[in-house]
C-alpha cells in the first residue's frame, strides 16, 4: 500500500504537465486565458494570435497606457474596452462567435507598432478568419480610429457586430453603479426636503397674480416687438443713414434694427401701463378733480404714444394710410 502512495506522489508532476499541455487549438487555448479580461499581448503573442491560417476573429486594441506618453484617450477608453471584452466572453460561454479580444500596449509591442507604421493610439484592429465558412479574401484587418474621442463600449460593440457574420453577439453588461444610485437618491431627497421646508415661503410668491401678470406682460412685449426676429436674423443694432447720421428704423415691414425693437417695446409698455391705469387705478381715486386730471393725463399719453407708433409705421412703409395727430 505504501508503494502505491509513493508511486502516485512521484507521478503528480507529470500529471500537472499533462494538464497544462496545449490542446493544439489556438482559439481554445487563447480563449481559456481571456475569460475574465482581454489577452495581454506582446510582439510574440500578437504574431501567434493573428497569424494565418486562423478560423477565428481577433479584436486587438493597440494602446499606450503609460503616463509618459500622455495618451489621455488611451486611459479613458481602457475601462470601456475591458468591459466590452468581459461582457462578450461572459455572454458567449460556448465560444460560438469565434472572437477573441486582446490588448497590445506600446511598451510590449514596439515592433508591431513599427511594422504597422502607427504614430497615434489607440487604434482598434479586427482580424477576420482566413479559413472556415466565415473566411474573407481580404487579409487586411478592419480598423477603427478614435477620431471623435473616447467611445463607450456600446459604440465599439456595434462596430464589431457589423463586421462579424450572423451569430451570437452578446450585449454590453454594465455593473450596477451603486455610487450613482446613492448620489441620485440623496439629491432627490435633498430637493424634496428643500421644497417641503421652503414651500410656505415660496407658494405665496408663486401664487401672486401681480407677479405672473408682470411676467406675462414682459413676455408679450418682447415677442410682439420682434425680439425673436432679432435673434433669428442676427440684425444690426443700428445702421448709418448714408448722410453721416444714424438710422434707428429699418425701411420695410420685413426689416428691423435691434434698437428699433426696444423702442417699439417701450411704446407698447407705455400704452399698456396707461390702459391698465385707466381701467384699474383711476376708478379707485376718491378725489374727483384728481380723477378727472388722471383721465385727461392717461388719455393724452394714449393718444400721443399711439400717434407716434402709427408715424413709425408710415416711416417704415410710405403706403401706410392711417395717422393721428400730433405726429
């Protein structure tokens, strides 16, 4: 019995070596090493992984992660690339898609960078199979350049999926961001608390009819005077009249200046204030003489400002037929 135990112990190293012996299938061997993260490549492994013939596809990210190279884009995209590789390998448990992911850093693959004549990073290469039902005649890899900055894993997943034939394409599975959930929940609770505490002070202001009337009047004056027209057409504030002076009003009903809009808004505002005063303030006056004076005063303001407004219309278009004294 003791001899059997000694024999078993002596055969353990050979058993371990046999277990570590490669299967002869490059795809299976490399896939077994990349179940939790993309393969970390160097020049030798890169050449072995991408050499023909191969019956699988390979997505290789060529990057430069060391700080001295100053590739901020490389460092920003690396977590997205790792996430994409993990999600794909986790979703394709049987390896039916025949796709491997690898990362080749500049420090580990200088010869490869030189052979590909790469002067920027990161660059993503997708090598198609050279044998099998999904083989492509063109041996050159498809290339994705990050010209628009760092891309999320979903964008790269979509690009790779378009390059591959029909088959399983596991989606990107992002881990639950507990920090974000806690932050959003805390922010919502803070806003609810703030609204609850300040509601007794804010509600009377929001329910004030005079305040809303003032806001409405200002908005009406802005839009009826042509404020949006100025922003859309980018009109000048004023213009020269050709005689060394300044023209405040543009000719024609389809043209206007910035200052012209402000003058028209001021006229509309004065007319509105005069009308509101006649309708609301004057009837409440107790003194008959003061009330009579206010009626004549605001009536004169209405007549004068409306006459001035009609004269502006005639100035912009000589064919306008209406007018009022004194303008």
